[in-house]
């Protein structure tokens, strides 16, 4: 079975500084990996996805993530945080041979002025 | 995203009551899902449906049932609600075409359910 671990439940950064949200996955097969964002009182929006093409994936709003098979990681980064990035972020893994998507517990990002 | 709608958006009910949460989509997707979100646990899959005649249990189906009335409609029922079913419930859809494992899911705005 597949699973994801988001290594930080809460990350706090200052506006204009880099963002790093960490995700490690476990999967028996070649996985598809996703990052979703949830703003307060909103649904989930896809930020980016990895589907076995390029290992560096660019998403919306300046976010990107790098798939590292040797480290079983898919960390989310952004060079410069904006106040509007404050939200909860979920790392998600889906196995190649089934439809089961497993969500991490989430990382809450706070951006300080 | 108005393509996936959920009703009601908020509901407060009492223990033992029967509750139905409804989901409709205009995306034309074959696959629909119900999740619940609890603080610190992320989203967990309750049920999913690949088409009108296909219903599957997810990770936490006990205490829930579903009905896929049409391609566009997928409802979740709590036959006898209990307080630990208090949560935020999300409906999602995805295409059922080739390469579907690579397709993301599209989420509705959520239904906040409180069981007293």
C-alpha cells in the first residue's frame, strides 16, 4: 500500500523568503504524486502533479516540486513567499495500478509580513 | 470551482438522525469520490464510483452508504449519525479515460457536518 508523510505540520516563513514543504512517499509501484492547496473555508485546488515525465515539476503560483526516487521525496518549494500563499498544503500519492489516492496529514503554511 | 457542487454546505444534526449529502458535477467525469477531512489526518476516502453501476468502498466506509443516481450525481448517506462523524466532507471527480491514474481529482467546496 502507498502512503505519504508530510514532515512538518506547520511551517512559518516571512514574506519574500523561500518556502519548503517536505513530503516523503512510500509506494510499491511507480507512483503519481500531487500537491494540493486548501485556502481557509475553500475546497482543494491542484498545485502540480508528477506523472513520470520530468522530475522537476512546475505548478501554479510559482510553486515547483522535484521527484527524487532515491530519496522517495517530493518536496514543494517556492523562491519567494507571498501573503496569499498562507494555506494548508497536502501531498498525495496514487499508485500506478489502482485508483487509491492517499493524502498526507497536511502542512499549514503561515506567511508573516 | 463551480463544476463540482455540494449541498448542503453546512449542516448541524443530532445523533441518530439520517443525513444525506449530495454532490453534482458538470465536468462529464465518470469517476466520483467521497472523502472526509479531519484535523491532522488529511483526507480519507469513504467511497468511490467508477461509473453508475460501479461502487467501491474506500478506507473508512463503515457507517456510510452511497448512491450513484446518474453520471453527474453521487450522494453520501449517514444512516444513523454519530458525533465522531463530525467532519468536513468533500466530493471529487476525475476522468475515467486512459491514463486515468495520472489524472488529478477535482474537488467540490465541501460540506461541514456537525453531529451533536
